[in-house]
C-alpha cells in the first residue's frame, strides 16, 4: 500500500500508523479473498469430481460413459478442447473415443504409440505438461492446429494402460498445481470407471461369442433372428439366412484329432467374419454348422455371397489340405416361410440337398417349381436320409433318434402336401410300392449298413431275405406278397441302429443287462418304420420276428 503527496512533510507518524493499520486490514482481506477463491475452486473441483463419479457409475457402456465425462469436464474446465483416448490393444494405437470443447474434430482419430504428444505419453507412461508451445520438443505435436498449451496424462489401472486424458488450449495456460492435481485425480477416476466398463463389455462379448471360432453363439443368433423378423415384418423388407455345414469334417476329427478339427473350425470362422458385412450376424449354429443372418438382403445377393464363401473355403490352403469344403443352404423372407422356424427349416433342407449332391455346393428352395411341392419334399427327404446314412459311423440311441426324427418329420410333411390328393388313401394300402423309390432305397441301404456293423451276423439280412423270398414263392404267394416278405426280411434287424456299438460288437457273451438291451432292437426297428405307413405290415414283421 502506498500514499503520495506533492508537498514535503505532509505525512507524520500518525499517518504512517494509519497506513500500517489499513495495510494490515487490506492484507487480511486479500488473504481471505485468496483463501475463499481457493476454497471455491476446490469446492468446484470436488463438485466436478462428484458429478463425474456419478456419471461414471451410471452406465457400463464405455462410449456413453466417456462422452458424459467429457461433456461434464467442458462445463467445469476452461480449456477449449478436452478429449479421452482409449488404447486399441490389437493395433497398439490410441483411439479418440470422446471429446468436448469449442474446438472439435478429433473423434475417431488413431494415434500410434510414440507419435505426437498423446502417443509419446502413452508410450512412456508419464504426464506431459506444456504451458506454451514447444516446437523444438520432439514430443510436441498436439492433435489440433493452433494449440499453444496442452496437458496429457496416461490412464492406468493396476499398471495397465487403458488410455489417455488430455486437454489443449489455443492460448497459453498456467496449469496450476491445483489443476494438475485435479487432472491426476480425474485420470485415476476415469481409469477405474473405464476398467469396469471394458471388463463388463468384454464379459458381454464373451457371452455372445463362440470361444473357439470367434463368431457369435447360437443363442445370440436366435435372438438376432427374432429381432430381425420383427423389424422386417413391420417394415416389409427382405432378409436372408445362409446355413453352412462343413463336408468331411468328422473325418478330420477322427483321422487328425480334435486339435486339428479345432483349427479347421477357427479358420472357417475367420473366413466368414472377414468376408461378411458388418451388418451381418455370423454365428456357429452347432458343431461344424455356421449360419449367416443377412438383413435387407434378397435371394440373389445371398446366393452370390454363399457362392463366394464356398469358393473361399474350398481354396483355403489349410482347409484344402484337410479336404474340407462346405455345403450351403439359403432361405429368404418372405419367400420361404411365415416364421423364423420355417426359414431355418427351409435353409436346413436346402443345405442337405447340397450335401446330398456331394457337397461343395449352394442350394436354395427356389431351385424348384412351387407347384411341385411333392417333388421338393421328396427330394429333401431323400437328401436327409441319404446324408444321415452317410453319417452313420456308429450306432446307438443318438443315431437311432436322428434317423427316426428325419423319417417322421418328412413323412408328415409329405402327408400334409398330399392330404387333398385322392390317390393317397388308395396308395397307403398298396404296400412298399406306394413309397418313393428313394425312401425304399435309403431304408434298405441303412439296413445293410447296420448289418455290416454287426461282425457276428455280417451278411445275415441278405441271406434271410433270399431264403424268405424262396419260401414265399414256394407257398404260391403272388409277386407283391413275395416282395413284401423279402423287404421285411431285409429290414428285420434295422432296429440294431439303436443298440450301442460296445454291445453290438462285444466279443464275449452278453451279461443279462446287455442282453435286455439287445432284445430292444425289435422295438427300435418298429419305431423307425412307424412314419412309413405303407410299410405297416412289414413293421409288424420287424416287431415280432423274435421269439422273446
């Protein structure tokens, strides 16, 4: 405090004492004002931290959380650009995920580790503070032009870098100790919140991602299909399903081992993911089956993709070495179904047609005239049974159930198609000749295949059928009756498909429990023939051909 006068001797001791008192009071007032301002700044900072903490725990979506934090920082800080970058562990880059302030335009930018101010801080893990521009400093390279001052801090959680918090200013900035402390506290707060959000996101992703192939899970696909169905029915837009099954995959597992089989599945997943659109849902449908849900896609575009994928799978060096190809089936809404389940069934049936043709093919339901529904269903039935037979490398309850369900499903479908056909009732009483030849051939081949699996009675069914036909002819039966007897003899042991292989091929005597299991083959055989109503009398032969 100073007082001036133009005349000498103006001030006496009393004046000086008064000035001392005034100076003391002024200093107290100034100090109080300074302390008040500090406390107000601290209160503002605490309020800012409190608000950001609430926002950080209000959502576990990383992008949404970071956007809220930067918006809140904009209201609490005076800098004209604030941003948060997140480390992309795959590419080793910092990706700007959120920004706020008067100067924007960096969202989505990628900064390699070591490049510029942010990359430099990310690499060395230390805070950098520039209160004014430092063009001679190799690390000085802010994101925005005209930046004069900047501060960048690494966001660490448990010594693991998650990202970068930074601010930039187009004017020199003081960056006081309180502000630096605030930025450190903010970085720690963001680190914990970002860690929790990323951990939750990773857990969510793992829950919907197949751990082996990297594509989505069956459950996620079914939910996505249901959602797409609702959207498409409301909007009247098309979508497609592409179902894919690997050819000869079981041989890879059996011959090379399951580790090699896993490599095959992983490679197929990579091919599908890298060649489908971001909007498509690629999922593992089960085992060696994959499915692609293609929103807003018609049949022609789905066929084009399936054809390309077929070629890429067949040409891949790893898959070609294992003789792996793929069979595809396509269904499209609204052409092929009035429900998601019907679309899946049509795509599945089309895929089986591809496999029945030898694999490495693409099939669709529209290959067939809609007026030829019977032909379509019979072709599909032949394909299902033929492929099932080819897969019959073992016997047991699972093999039995698959064959039975295929027969039941498609004979019911055939019956529904022919319900209004006046010839159907008469045909059902005509015996085996009423069935499509493909069905008879497949069932007969199945019986011979099972016969060959039983080393003890190998060739038994062929011999029994020959003897039975000779006896029937000797009894004077007509040709139709002789053929029915012959077919009954061929099929009499078809139920052995339901007997576990360890019992069927046991080298020693069967124990009482195993013998009871073996006896049940007559019931299995009768049940397999249940769906084939023209074989009703043969079913009775199969059921009662033993004395027990």
